[in-house]
């Protein structure tokens, strides 16, 4: 019997997945193990930045008024009474006619109200005196305590990715350890009796399994820890036991293949035996219309049943599994960024469903341009190489023309909080 | 004595660095250890794709002409003579009045010249017969051998990043092992007597070392393997010995701090003692003007002397060290992508040098907008958090106004082959 499936919209499908996100527990890691993690705590300033009034340059701390009448013709000479390094604090106060030599980052000595840069003074008497040939304004070249950030300020909210800039902030404010969300372990299982391993020679009727290797990379990119369990056997009971065991070792499971309406596609039966709630098994999109997502109410674990064909698999991952993995790791920007782009080629084939066309977007002359890569046949693996975006062509009765404005979802972007079509 | 340094242009500085790239040796790794690596060999198709004429759907292989007169009122009935799975090859040929049930991806049986999708046939007699109510065109639903890629075709040139799509291609064409460039080991040393470790409490005059942690992340992002060696001592001979030892363990070295013109900045002396050729020690840019790059002719190793202040350090890394690391790993797209953006705020302060202003770019209503983050003072660490671009403001005698078009170098982009200002 052929099962008749009712397609739901892509937006609806994304919402259903997002309503079943299982947030990972928190863990405390060393700052240098936090790269690419997601903050599970808000980050506050434990001190003013700068923590004291300080010099942004190598130079001399002086009293600005001493230079009121200084000029090229009439330089003022000051006595250098002390010399301090960046981490030192001056022993003396600066009095009129005096200067303290000071390094970048060093605290402004008492009495001084300006820094004059090293480059614009003339040192005399072996550095015991300096000559200044211009008027230095009061408060010149002083980085003021707290001018960047005041103690207690909220710097970062949880859900933020740990980037190099975030690392700098964590280090500055003493977060030697930081609370992040654990990475979800994502199980991957391939199905399909036509699949050979990458190291096997081709034989008639078979193809090499490319999806598993692709998905492993996609999981890593999304922040998950991929765990590949190989292929399911062509036996329902064995496969059911296999999936059940895998589920005990992972936070979520991705399968490739086995979700079409053919008789040999037994994942629907496995979902049923597991007691999983099928959130959807048909989505109004091309490729990837048979993408299936199911949910285990007991454990809160989710199962992504991606199509076995490479492009459907790729698109199904990017639209549903990728955002899920990011959301389960607490990331705010879990969806693909989108930009408006100009179509560079006609795309005449109309389709009743939304199409997600692997494309190469480039930014030229102030605009994004979107070029479909390869033919848009869902089984074409090489077209994925150059793609850096999924171009969205809403379903309808007409095709698209060169020059049309389209949306493109960026595969390498920063991410967005909202899913936008 | 204050050393007078002659600034060179940013473009010139980038060229000097690129002229001294030391390409890493190749290594052969398993496909699943190749993620984020850079291909060190061209990739060719070892077979046609598809490797045989095959079905893109679950359905029935038929002779199209058998359906010439089929209609809703006058369906044609065919006998199902065999049923094959995706990896199987049919034992029989399809004759007139016959059909073979076929799974997605399975080879087209002999005799057949079209596939009819499972969904549009009516199965009868327990699947022994099918009824078709429409005319199926010759060659309908056949994925032709070689229609994607022909055997022997060049698929990817070396210098390409290993992305999920590339992994799929490698797997498809039997690259169980693949030649990539080794990751360069990048030593990191902090200098500055004012620096505390992240776990130390603040004391007057001192700040926590944030640069090292930031650079560690930046090195990882650029594809290098960071190795942090802690801080140099405030003693020239000890420091020289320290740097020398570190250089024997790394492919390139990044130091933070110690490159200003202050007396306590002894990296220039260390370069001299090492016999290093200083490529430049002043660049016409803000921040990061004191960024220094030196080169060891004997070993081919390069030394990046980044400024000690966080923003200068960040910018110096992104402009010089990041592209170097990528180039040394053989990556073609080693430079930051750039886009044209509209300035969202006045930036009135003129500067004779090119400024690289940490900014947040967003894409709205068909255009990029660029907003400077935080104040543009080079010591402000928190402004790095939200930055996703370096806005380029060419040096000159006037400031910039809201609405001006500016270039922005994207920190999270795909990368570009050319350095563009």
C-alpha cells in the first residue's frame, strides 16, 4: 500500500522541530577549552576598564599647564624624575616642571593631567630632561578608568558563541573558567542496500556512501559531536534493535535514506516500534520533501530522517538538523542568515513547492548575485562543492528569470535568531 | 634614542608577508580527519555520475510506448515481473506489457525506457499488476549515466577547503584517504610586565592578559594549531633564549606586545640577535601601526610582532597573521572577503592613516550597513564582542559621514583570493 503523506510548509516544519529542542546541560570549562562553545552564563565586568587612568602610549606624564607657552621657538624643558614600566605604579607625584616617563598601559602618576607621546619630545641630558615644543592640552592621551566598561556591567548574555573577541573579554574579566553548554552527541546511521563504503570499488547498481561523510562535517560545523554508527542491515528487527542501542548513546540521531514511500524504506516502522511521535514526514519543498522528523516523548530525543539522495540530505540537514543542534547547544543565532540577491540565470522550471537551490552567491558592485550551481537535480553531488548558499524560490506556477530578486540563505554566515523565508 | 620608523602601506605590508610564505608539507589523512583541512591534490572523478542510468524515484521501470493511449478512462495494465532494491540489478528485461518495480537509485533495467513514480500508479493483485492512467513520456524520470560528471573530470583543484560538500565529493569518488597540507603550529608568546594571568586578582597598574587567549582562538579559526608558551621575562638574554627555543618547536611565532618604541620593548633587539630580517615595523594604519613582521632566512620561519593593545593585536592578526597561516596551509582564499556597506553613523575624526574600525555589518533592504562598535579607542576590549567586520576608512584630512559608502572586511566570510582595500 502506498502511504499518502500530507506535506506541511517549511516554516511549520521548522517550528515543530524548534518546539522539541532538548537543551543540553551546562558544564564548566577552562577558558581555552571554550572556543566555539556557547555561553551558558551571562558575563559581567568584575572591574572598570580601564581599571585605572592610564597611558595609551609610551611617553611622559606631565602637568599640561607647564606647556601653555611652549612653541617651536620657545620649548619648555621638564625634569624627568622617574621612569616606570607598564605594570609599575609611580613612586612620585608629578610637580610643576617635572615629568615621569611612562610606558603604554601604565597608570597615570599622581599630579599629572596629560601624557605627551614619546615621539614628539626631545630627550636631553641622557634622558634626565625633556624638551616639548608645543602646547599639550589638559587630559590629552589619557584613557580614563571605566571609560570602556564599568564594573558590574553586563557584557554578554548567555547563548552567545565564544569567538576570539569573546575570549578576550572573558580573559580581561577573570573568567579562567566559564560555563558553556555541552556539545550534543549526534548519532549518524546510513541506510540503503545500494551503499558501498568509500574504500570499496564500484560494482554495478551500487554507489559509494557520501552522505555519512558529508553529514559528519555538517554536524561538526553546527557545533555537534558526530558519532557514525555505519549502516543499518536490511532487516527490520535487527535495524530496530540497532537504532534503539544507538539512541542510548547519543543526544539526537540522524539517519540518511529509508524515508521514502518504497516498501524497503522501513524507518517509519522503526519510529512506530520506538514509540516515536512523527512530527512530519513530508515537507512542501524540493529537494528533501520526504524529510522526516520524529520525537521520543520519554527521553526527549529527536530523530532526523533525511533523504538518501545527497542534495536532499544536505538541504534537510541545513534547514532542520543544523538549527536543532545549535539550539540544543543554547545558541541564539541558530538559523541561516539570509540576504536578498539578484538571480544571474533564468530558472524557468516552475514548481508548486518551495525550491532550495544550491547556489553560489557573490557580492559585486553593491549587490548580492546568486548563481545556481550545477543542474538542479537532487542527485547531483558535485554541485554541492561550490555552493555557499541555498537560494529560495517560492513555489508557484511560473519560473524565475535572470534579474529577479531572490532570497539566499548563507551557508557560512554568522547565523540569525529568526528563521526567514 | 627614539627610533624613527618609516611606515609602509597596508597593501605593501601584506605583499611582503605573502612573499615570505613557507608552504607546509603535505600529509595523507583519512577522509574523516580532513574536515576544515586544505586539499593538497587535485580531485578527479573515478567514475561517471551517475555510474549507470538509474531511477531518481521509487517506481516502476516500463516501456513508455505501452502507455501511449493510457488515460483516466482507459488505464493500461502492466504485469510486474520483478522487484529490485536500490543496490540490486534486475535479472530480467522489461518487455511490452511488463514492468519492474524499482527503488530510488536502482539501475534502469534492460528494455525499459522510462520510470513511472510509485505515487501515480494503482497496484492490483497484491502488487502483481499495476494500472497507469496517463501517458508516460520516453526517458521520463531517468538519471543518465555521466549526466552529472564524467569519469576523469577534474572536480576540485588543490587549495580548496574541505567543506561538507567537498567531503561528499571525496566519498563519492573513493577518496578514503586524501592529501592535505599539514596545519602549521603557531607559537604564541605574550610580553608585558603589566600582564596578569586570567586567574589572578587585579592589582594596581596591572591588567589581565587577554591577547593570548584571543590569539589562540584566532589561530584556530585561521586553521593553525596554537601553542601558547606564556610570557617572556623582562630580561633580554633570557627572552632571547626563550624565543630561540620556541622557534625550534613551531612553524611561525606570534608575540603580543614589546614592539612599540619604548625602551622596555626589546623585541627589535631579539630580532637582531636572531638574525631576522625585519620586513616592516611600522604600517600606515590605525590601530596596529607598530605591527612588526620579521623573517628568518635560514629556517624560513616568520615572526609576527603584534601590538600589546587588544584592538591593535586583533587587527594586526586579521590583516597579516591570519592570511599568512591560511596561505602556509595552501588555502587559496586566504584574505578577508570584502563588501561595500553604508555607514550608519558619522565618524568625524579625520586621520592621516587608513583606519580599520571594528564594526557590525548587517544586511537590510538589499544593502549592507556598517556600524562602528564601541568607541574607536584602540584599548577597548569589549568593542570586539559584537564586531563581525573591519570597516576600512582610508586616511585623509576629512572624517566620514552617515550614508557614506565604505568597504568592510568580513571576519566570518568564506575568504577571498585577493587582498582588497
